[in-house]
C-alpha cells in the first residue's frame, strides 16, 4: 500500500478547526469531603498587585498563553476612573500553588490594566465623569490622585492549596465567564502546575509530534497538551478510567503533578518512541484519521482514533508490524459501520468503548507480522 501523501504543515495555532473530540459530559457529584472549599479574602493595594505581578518571581503570575491582553485604552481608562471615583471593583480570584505563589484565574485584564497605567504605558481616554483627566498618563496626575490609585484596596479571594482539586476546578469553571473562557486544559495548567504539567508543555513543541500533526506550532489553547495528557493517563491508568473523561484527566493529572526525574525521562522516551513510529507508519498529517481503500487519510482528526493508535502502540511495548500492515489494518478498522468505528463515533468516552478500541490496536501490534 502506498505511503500516505504528505501535505504542507499549517502555521495556525488554532487546532480546534481540525480536531473532533467527545462532547463534554457533566461532572460527577462531589463527595462530602470534596464539597468543602478553603478560601480566604485578602485586600491588596493596587501598588502591591502591580509590584508582585511585575517581579520575575513575584507572588502573583499569569501564564503568557493563558489570556493575551485584549482591553483597549478606553476600557482600561474606565477602570482607572472607577478607582478615582471609589466605585467598587469586581473581586479578583487567585489559586494558590504548592509553593505559595498565586495564579491569577479571574482578574487578569484588570490587573494588567493597572500595571500598564501605573507604568505610564497609556494616557487616560474616554472618561466621562472625570473628563479633565483625559490625555493624562500616571506621572501627569496630581500627586494626591497618584497616591489614591496606588493605595486603593482591591478585594481578592484566594482558593488555597489544600482545597480538593475537583472543587477548585469546579469553582474556577464557574468563575470562567470571560468572552473567551479558559478551556479545561488551560484551567488544569493554572491549577495543577508542576513538573508533569511542564512536561506536557515541553512535548507539545516536540518536533516529531508537530510533524505528525502536520503543524508548525503548538495550539495556543493547549488542546494539544490535553491530547498528550490523555495519551499518558490512558496508557498508565486505563484500568481505572471512569467517565466523565474531563474529570478523569483532571483527577489523575493532580495525582501526577510531581513525578520523579526517572519517571519524567521514561515518559519523555515513551512519547518520542510512539510518535516517531506513527510518523513512520502513516506520515505527516495521516495519523488519527480514517483511511480510505487506497490508504489516503480523509476527514478530520478523531480523538477516539488517537486513543487507539497512540495508547494501543504504547501498551503493546514493541511491534514488528510494517507501515504497510499498519495502514491496511487502519483502512479495515476505519471503514463505515465497523465495530471499531462504533467505539469511536457512538459513546466514544464510555469505559467499554475506550478500552475496546485501544485493545484492538494493542492486540494487532502485539502479534507478530
């Protein structure tokens, strides 16, 4: 069978247009222990917020990928005007890391606007209640108004590190009401930081992975990192998998936040081996899609096929199958109305379907050619 034809990689960092994943299921009910959230209110002055977010290792941080600064100067100016008029501002929400640092979950745009203005990065514009302050940068304000802004207290709520991970995730999902809300993996990145999370970010830049997915750059919304997380968790914890999938990924990622250096190296090696084998089997852009009778990929990426192919090969440990055999098996498996495609398209996240499709590929790879 002819090797899959390679197409030019795309520059887009929005992978959502070619990924098909399962619909998000409702979260399971919280247990009595998980229903207790540990939170504390804190009042930070504007100056403290600005100082901490500017420090390279300050107590406050927000990942560059998490939310680009999108407020224009008029919107930021209205925030400053509200401070000057003593109008109450919305509460900011932070998540405490294991090391005591605070990840900004809700309030990023406001805090960045405060930092920008105090650092004289823009003049006030569009003010209606205080029009005399229009066109003034921070250093041009009267000293009393500069002091008023810097000493103004902002109410913040900190969800501490001892809160159960599921309730923390649920709390921040409810707060996640921005114009472009954070997705599940973006929230995990905020709430479950550690060496495992860093590994997911590292591997999303893996050269063979990007070739396999036919992309030049990782996904800006971290959907690729979630796929890599899914690969590891289903490879190592398939026997304990339970629906809903998003809760399984969240819970298991929290348990794996700080693997040993040896475990990280083994995961890095496993991922590299499996990705490179699939690149050899199918070629750039061909894996995790259906193949027609000629071996040509068609349709969009399907997460269920991703599970079967990546995890099936990883759990087989090794294989002697040739690229032609792998492509022919995939052609046969992904025809219309096959038992395999039923597990991919109907109830894709059901426990028995996840296990069945992975096992079909594992058995195929485990048998000698």
